[in-house]
C-alpha cells in the first residue's frame, strides 16, 4: 500500500464497522460484503470488482493486529494531513504532521522529524516504507497491499462410493474448456472440498493465481454406509441361524466376501466386527461392522408351520417384553 493510502482511506468506513469492532464481528461483516461483491457473484461488474478489492484491502489491514495498530497510529498522527506533490504548499503537505512532533521540542529541524516519523514504523520490523527509502515501492507499505491474489474457482463433481473410499485420479473440465486432473484421496467424504493451489483465476495485476476448490458429492452405496473410516453393512440371518449359531458370508467393499461366525442366541442388532476391512487411508484403516438382522419368513408351508407350532409349545414361557414393561412403569 502506498503511504498516502494510510492517510486517505478510512478502512472502518469502507467496511461499515466501528473503530472498536472486535475480530469476530469484523470477520462476519467482511464475509457478508465479500459474498455480495465477489466477482463470481457479479461477473462483468467492474464496480463490484473494485468494491471487492477495496473491502479486501481494508480487511487485510484491520484483521492483522499489528497492522491495525499501526494504521490507527498513522490515522491519528496524520489527521488532516496529506502527502501532496512537491510545490503544493511548500514542503509537500507534511507541515501538519511535523507540527505535532515539534510541539514542546524547541523547533527541531525537519530532518530529525523524518527520523521520528519513520522510527515509529521501524521498531522491531527492520524496515519502513518500500525498501528503506521513502517513495520506493516494494508492493506497498511493508510489502503489503501489493498485487492482489487471483480469484478462486469452485468446481463440483459426483463420484461413486467405492471411488471415494479407495481414491482415484479423475478428470474435470475447467472454465476455459480444458480438462484438468484431480486426485481424489482415499477416504474422501460427501461434501468435502479439495483445494488445488494456484489453479484458479490469474491475478489482474501480477500477483498469485487463485485456487480451484472442488466440492465432492458421493453417491450412496446400496449396501455399505460410511461411519468415519468404518464401513457398516446390515446382514440378514435366519431365525435358526441366529438361534442355533452359524457361519455366514459377509460382503466387503470391492473385494471377496469374508466368513463370520454367528454365535448361538445372537439377537437382531448385534454388531460383528471384521478388523481392517473398512476404508484404508494414510491416517489409518477402519473396520467392517456387520449388524445382524433376523429375517422373519413371510410364507410358511404346512410342514414348517407345524414344526413352529410344536416349537412354540416347547419354548421357554418367559415374556421377552417383561423387562421393557418394567422399565416403562419406572
């Protein structure tokens, strides 16, 4: 930022906030303005683009505690003063600034006053305006406020469940119609965003390009459900398998089925765990969680019905709902 801008621009007014605004309210206000004036929201609107740059510049200063303190000091010090061109008012408009430093100091020379002004900025910073000589630009005051960063570009893609779980490199089409590749990491979840650094829109004034932000949607799987790095699957078993015990096969994601032992007397809802057959990522590997569900036959032939009726006469006469009723009564 040029030195004159610190005197001329009222960043609080640009953002519409009070001078004692806290960080949370400052960020909330900036985000609201940024959404309103972002070039993506108003494509081709030069006035909106200029406003977006203005509020971004203001926020970059006020959101940095050190910069904000120095900005407030400069504004307070230079209230009413302007850095005008040489020949306009004798000493270039610095007289209001110098008069503040000269009060009570016996009228010291201007060279010493320059030292006083710049010493304030040089404390613990190793430099001041530009590269140490007033008037030399190095991307603005202390290197800030220089070339603006290019805008981010948002892209969306929908991938299969197994692609999200195992990872894959896919190809998308950019704004310019050219294809570009995106590496989908193993374990990406529905709604997650992948940021491609420097692949967004170029800077309008030679700064860094923006990013491409890819938002991923994952199609649901007909069998499996994600639970962190674990995979859940519901496995039907027959009444006799649950009652007497059995060894059953359980599917895995994109692989061969595994065998599980169902213990005698296993109720519906019991979860059987298969270690290491969940989602595999660099951060770890999940498990396969198989939830047992006892399947009740909807049609019985006469022989099966007679067998069940004989079992009914022989089964224990305990009420499986007794505990439920007792708890309900308190």
